[in-house]
């Protein structure tokens, strides 16, 4: 029980924390409001405002409180404020409301996680950037409890983490960090993101730091699922985004699951990450890591172009750091695998040019058995490359000037089209062949044979009786296609004669020309 007397409760005018203290024995002297009084607690400001309103109002006619001490920070209590007020002043809320706030926070309202980082794993728990309010992250208990805006936990046993804010899932971001080191022969880990995920309610990013021995690169294999590059401002359909970064925090690219990108090599060191939004279930990811080649560029990306007629759109690729400038005097490479009997076409969708002090910007095309082709970004690019090739983007030594804030940026579109080959077209009319139907099937999926009914490419064509259709075959041999013809032959019955039991149409006839 508290004695009746002058009542005061104030909290700091900040967006962080509120320290509430009560009078000692109802005394009116300033010392009675010392933080070490018999009833005192640390209450997060957003939570206190949610319960009690944005500020403490004195009663009408009273004078404002006199601040006796400036805000100060203690490792386990946050911001403190002591004050005194006249005997005619009464707070606009009651002790019971303050006690309720403290009870809710300390009894059950503060989320607590018991965490045990695996060996080689660290958790960086921090406040999200751009948030309006700060959430305190507390570790330890009692007098040894420490509350800060960010906490780094390593594999040091179980740790209880307490979040002091009303909705920590809106304020907290967690980085789950691992390291993979490579020797000249092998690497000591793989990229694996899977359940259980102890931070399912939070925004979280899985980060793998990869290092190779100079002058080698590290290689990440995406061939099981592939990746698709997107601009950093876009979102993936499943809301989970991959990012590859080279040394110096150069953004090699942002990616979504599935697509034509099958491999990436990054010189010496970098990071690969997977971002998962709060309350989204983690979609498992597993990519192998190995020692790469002795590359001379920032990164080398392998791209497998989809064949013509597939549902895949043209492949879009962006220069590193896009839409910001590609690093000064640097190089990036894309290796393209062109499907059999196809040609590749490259188009520069958009680009910006820097002012150069030395060298020039440009793109180079390299292929087996041919000389390099060097072009400017504004030049027409190759439209009929019949073999695998490498596209290299080079930047110059740029002149630092405000007149060219974008530096070098480039956005490419690359597609594959069917190369010229033997083509056969025919008009099939089954109206003259009563009861006849045809089925044409492509039986060698790996061949370059392409069948079309009208304008639609397909692996199986079915023609019903009396149907008329235009068919075409490109680069198809007799071994590529199986034709099944089926005809129903009616049995003529003699007048007045009964058909024998079980009589009917002849069985279908299957033929392969």
C-alpha cells in the first residue's frame, strides 16, 4: 500500500524508453523521486503510450514539473528521469495504471527467446533500419542484465533474449551468419537454409560469408533449381530474395528461385544471403560451394539460355550495383550456354555512360575459335551467335563528377531462337479418309526436332477424324517422330442376317511409317 501524498510520474521525451518512479513514503522532497525508490520500473515508451496516452498532464492551474536531472543511460535500465512537482499537482493517471503497465511487461508481456546458436553460427539481433521506434534487446538476468539496440550471439551455450517493446516482430531484424572457407582444393561447408527457424516471427536474413585463397574464386552451384536476376527494387513471387555480394560490398545481383542462372564465381571473397520477411515460412535452400577458377574479373556468372518455344521469357541481366554505378575500372563476365541448333541475340535495354579519365567502357564477346568482338554499349549487339560465348562488361577509370551521377549502368536482354534448318510443312485433310485419326509424338526429347500444329509448338499432335490441320516439322528425322494411325472399319451386315455375338468394329490398327 502507498501513503496518500503528492504523486508524480514522468518519462523522458524520447522515442526509446520511459523510466517511471514513485514517491518514497509519500514524501514531497526531490529525493523521494529517486530511481532507487521502492517502486520503480523501466517501461518502453511505445508500450506506455499505448496504455496511458502520449504524455503526463498536470491538473489545471498547476505549475510544470522541475527537472532535476538530465536523461542518463544505465546498462540495465535505459533512460532515467527524476523530477519534482508542487503539492497541488496530480498526475493524469493513477498508480494502478502504472503498476498494470509494469506487471504486463514483467509478468507475461515481454517476448523472451531461449537461443542456442550452432557451432560456427552467430545471431546478430538488431533494430530494423528506418523504423520510427527502438526496441531494447536484453540479455542476462537481474543486476547483470544488459539492454542494447543490437546484440551479437555466438556459439556460447543457451542465452535468454528479452525484447522490450510492444511489437518486436515489427521492429527487430535478425541476421543468421555463417562462414565458409575454401583452401586451394576444397571448401568446408555448403549453403543450407532449412527449418527449424527460431526466428520465424521476425524479419531475418541468412548470410554466408565465403572466402577463397587468392587468386582463386569461390563457386556456388545453382543448377538444381537455377536463379533469375531481378532489379533490387522488385520482389520475388515467394517473397524470399537471394543476394550475391563481392568484396567491397559490390552487389553482384539480386535473385529469385528458379531460372537460367546456373552458377556464380566471385573473386576471392564475398557473401551470399537469403532474406525472409517476418511471419513467412522459410523455403529450404541448398547450394553446393567449391573452389572456382583463377578468374580476372569481379565475378563470372553462368547462364543457360532456354530453347525457343519454351514458356521462359528472354533472360535479363543487370550490371553490378544496378541501378547505381558499376565499380570503377572493373570487369564482370557472363558465360552463355546456347541450346543446340539455336542462335543467341543480345540487346542492351538501357545504359548510362560515365565520364572516363583512362580506358573506355565497352562490351566484349569471346567464343571458341574466334577473335574477340569489342563494341560500345550504344552499338548494335550480335543477333545470331551460334555457339556458347562469353559477354564481358568493362568499366573505365571514371572521372568523379556530379555531372554523371549514375556512372556505368547496363541492362541486357538475351534470348535464343531456332537457327535455320531443314523445314517441312504439310496440309493434312482427314475428311477424305473416313474413320481415320492420327497421333504424332516426338520420341527423342534431346533432339532439335520441333513439331508445330498451326503456330503452336508441341511434343504431341492429335488429329481426329474429319479434321483439317497445317503441320510443320523443323530439323526432324524419321527417328525423332512416331506416327500412330487408327481407323475404324464398319462391318456390313447382309439384309435379314443377324450379326454374330461379339461382332463389331475391327480393332484399331497401329502403324509406324
